[in-house]
C-alpha cells in the first residue's frame, strides 16, 4: 500500500530534471572553456609551456620561430598559461571542447 501512495504522490510532484536539449541550464560564471590562441601575438617566450602543471603545452617551431601547441586532452583548464602570457596571445573562452575520436583534433596551435 505504501508503494501505491508513493507512486500517486510522485505523479503530481514537480519534475527534478530539465528536458534537455529543449531546456538548457546556463553555464556557471566560473566555467572554464577551451583555450584560444592568436599566433600573431605570440613571441615564443616559452613561459606557457614551462608553467603548465599538466604538460599539456609543448614547444613547436614554425617559420616565425617557437610557438606553443596545446593538447586539450591533457589540459586541466587551470589557465596558468593565460595568466603568464606577456602578450595575451592565449585567451580564455567559454566554448566547450568537442567530443572527438581522434586526439589529434584536440590540438590548438
């Protein structure tokens, strides 16, 4: 009998979840998304890959010199690289990392 009572009371109770994807909750103000990188501002100083605690940034060379390559599969989104960049070439965003099968698609360069 208690089960019937529980079923009836739960039928008229407000739902506990949202109907995703029709209803979406707002991201919290502290949400940290993927990193953005502007190559034209980068001077190749190497501070970002030295300060990264997860070793998610590696040094690479191109025609303009040294530059960072960000591996989002290793990134812990601490944003230390954003804070330490002297030219503000690394930008914070609220964009989510895509779901991919190939880890090479999670590189930002």
